[in-house]
C-alpha cells in the first residue's frame, strides 16, 4: 500500500510502505479520507512523535470502510467487514489503510460524507474532552476560544453554543473575523487592535466573566488574562503556538480559585480515549445528525497533494478543517 512520508528532500511524498498488521482486538480500515491537524505539523518538525506502536506517517483521524476484523472483534460482533466508520488514530491516517483498535472506531453519523466524517474524530474528541471533561461546561457558562479561525475552533464554538454557552473568540484581523461569522460567536476579539486581557477585564466588570478558556497559543496573554476569569475559572492549555512561557500572578490564582490545566487527547491511554469516544458518540452524534453541530470543511485535497495542504495550514490560511481524499 501507499502512505505519505517525509522524504529526504523535506517534502511529502506518496510512498510504498508495508501493509498494516491486524490485531485480535482491532480492524483494518480502508481509508477514504483523512483530516489534517496542527499536530501533524509538529510531528513533521520532530516535536510530536506518534505513540509507540503507531505508524511513523501522519494522520490522527480518518474515515473509510472496514476491510478486515480481528478474532476478538469478530466474536463480539459489533463491527463487521464492509461497515463504514471513522477512527481516532495515534498516527497513520495519510495512507490507503490503517490498523485500528476497535475502541478507536466510531459509526459515521447519518447524512455525513466520508470527507465530513474524517474531520470528526480528533477535532470532536478533543473538543468534547476540553469542553466537558476538563472544562465542565454547562449552560450559561462563558467560553473563551483562542484562535477562532482554526479547525478546532470551527468545532468548539458551535458545540459550546449548542449546549447553551456564551462564546468569546479571538482572531488576528477584521477579515478573519468576517470569515468566522457563520460560527455565531457572541463576541469576536480582533487582536490586531484589542488586547485580550483588556476585553476580559471589561467583560468581568460587566458581569460576563469567562468560566472556561481553551488556548492553543500560550505566551504572555495567559498570565495577563488569568486575573480576569470568573471565580473558579478553568484555563485549558492544549498547545503553545505563540510561546511556551508566561508570567503568572499566583496570588490571584488561589484567591480566585483559578485552575490552569494542561491536556491533550493524543497522549491518553487507549482505554481513556475509548471511554471519551464512547461518551462523545452518545452525547454528540444525535446533535450532529440533527444538524446542530457539523464540521466546517475549508478545502479538500487529493492525498498526493498533502504538501500543499500542509502549506495552507502552516500559513494559517484555512478557516475550518483541511481534508485529504484518498479514494
């Protein structure tokens, strides 16, 4: 079979690789589409290697058709050859096939294409983890979602809105703010002319303080904003694209019972991921099928054009998810 590998020239190439090996508790998924995530760029730069046992090539989420099932899976009878499914992966999605533990599989919600389904597992799994497991989101909460034009934000914002939250998000420009208008955030902060901390201070003083923040940027903004969270606020760090460091007023944190939480989905055990995915399907798939929450697809590329797709993501030109079509 073929997969996308980083060549000696530093470019991505559609390269012949060994066939995946099925495990007794897993399946072989014939991949029809795979979605990009910023973790792919980190992995490409050597900063985010795949967990042990997963392929070296990229791809954290994919959708396709089950081609073979392991002995345990066959006995349990939940998944069968020919079933469409989407999957959360530790790696290996940029390929024709991948071996997947059955616990990492999810049914494709009714009415979604393979391209849309490929954009669900990592983004929706991460959004569910950040909002409901780590953040404890409930109706009436205010959420701050950093980087509102990102693929993750295109999932998090409508998901939080669907469950009764008020949403504030940040963008780099007025044009970016216009490009995410369809997500219906309640307040968009244009950081080219506004400081996030100033806006959060005004919101807190007006009785509309932030309860949960999801932050992929990090840097000085974190320390500046923490004193302006609601009492008991949760600031959830998922990446540090701006900077790894900030200055924190620790006294303000304990006085206001503020929690600074670091988390990722990829680093969790297969058992923990399986529980998250199962709970997510029960809670979110009815909303997806009803149309309350859908992935925003920015562009679809042939798998052989993965290099161009990475360039679009690296330059921050996408609003929503980028997807590679394999079949």
